[in-house]
């Protein structure tokens, strides 16, 4: 599952918000404890699915950089 999440974050596809949500649904069935590693992953997937457009500003603004890592400043 971590490989899938990593791939989604690297590719940042158009349907990126639905893919983490589907993974979240799969973990919801397992009912992990909130502070366990799986519970934390479940929370991360939900946050990614809800705020996906915030991770892809280059789609709304062509002047925005196509990376989540800010450019280094001298």
C-alpha cells in the first residue's frame, strides 16, 4: 500500500483525490486504532483525498512550479 501512495504522490494524476480515498476505504474496513501506524496512514489518505487540489497547484496556475519541493534560496 505504501508503494501505491508513493506512486500517487509522485505522479499526482488528475484523479488523484479518488485514489487515496479508495485506499482509505480499504483501511476503514480493517478498523485500525487511531494512533497505530495503519490508523495514521488512514488519516493521511483521507487528508490527501480531501485536499488533493492543494497538492497540484500547477493545474490551476501555469506559473506555479510543477513540484511540491520549494526551490532553494541562496
